[in-house]
C-alpha cells in the first residue's frame, strides 16, 4: 500500500466510525467516541510522518498532543482559560483529571486545519510575513470553530460538564463563552508554534495532502448534517456551520475551481501549461 493509500484507508475507517455514531448509545457510543479520536490522531500524525517526515510528526505531537494535555490539565485545575469544568469517567483513563484521549482530539484536527490554511494562503499577495500571519489566523479559526460542533455534542452526552455555564451563546446552554475564547487562545499558540517546529515543508501543500483536506471538509459537512438531523442539536448545527465556514467554504470553492480547471485541460478547452501543485 502506498503512503497516500494508508492515509485514505485510515480516513475511510474514521468516516465509517463516525457514520455509526448516531446509531449507538451509552457505553457503546462512548467506546466509539474513544476509537474515533484514536483513529483521527493516527490519521493526522501518520500523515504528517509519511508526507513531511519525522520532524513534522514530532512537532505535531509535541505542540498539539503535549500542549493539548498541558492546557487541559491547567483548565481542569484552575478554570483558565476555558472556564471551570470536569470530565466524567466515560472517556477512559485520566491523568491530572484529563482523559488521555482529549489531547489526541486537539492533534486530530490541528493538522488538517493547518494544511487547509496553507492551501488557502498559497497564492496570497503580500510579504512572507503577512502570509504567515494570514495562515496562522486561518488555521486558528479552522481549529477553534470546530469546537462549535464538538462541545455541544460532548456536553449533550455527559462526557464533561461546566460548573458555571454563563454567559453562553444563544441556543447552546451548558457551555460558557469563555470556553470558545479559550479555544481561540490555545489554537493561536498552537499554530504559531507548529510551523517553526515542523520545518519549511509544512508551508507547502500538494497532492499528498488530499486526505487531510478531505478530512477537514468531511468534518464540516458531516457535522452540520449530524447535528441538524441525527443528534437533535440544531443550534450547534447553525453555529458550527457559520463558524467553520470561514475556512471550509473557501477551501471547497478552491477545490471545485481546481477540479474544473483540470477537467477543462483534459478536454482541451484550455491550453496546457506546466502544473505546479505545491504552494508556499
């Protein structure tokens, strides 16, 4: 199996597990949640390793997994920066009050959010410094807005609970606004650290990254459908759709335009020119 084949296979298994989620309940659903997060972590870290090498994979684990555990442990102990909350025992073993799978979830979505931002800023006009700022900003939003889906779903399942959930976003009771601000804070720190640690190849994107781009768009569109139709969470469907659209919608448009241009070239409607898929 090729390196890309490994990523596509893991993505297919992950998608299947997520499709099964609404069909389960109780301990089975909790176990499936844990399995899904582990699969997502393996997919993102494995892709970073296979496409960028050990440096990128180690940077992703250090910043997202290690940093994710640290910020969660601080959050559980002090209430900073997310607000005061506690995890239930349904998500497996804990360390310092944090289920061990929680840092894996940060890692799972951090890598596709970063690559989506790289793809969106590849042809940006302006100085390299300005492109880096735009890239970090888009990656930060791409990761942090995912929580508009994640937290309402997990709180509804009882996997964690807030001691003080006010003020909250309209339609999303049980989750304080401070939680989303905490996500933004940690996401910008994570993305700012990831690029210099991962190396210059993390600033390029090409066909190797198609599984990660597919993962990001699948997460967006499937989450809207799941929350609106299967999980009875219409408010989070709307909030998540609006929040993640900042990254997901332009990404989908770029892919559709790229596909249309490729089809036109194949059909002879446009003159052929050398294709360079990598962006800086």
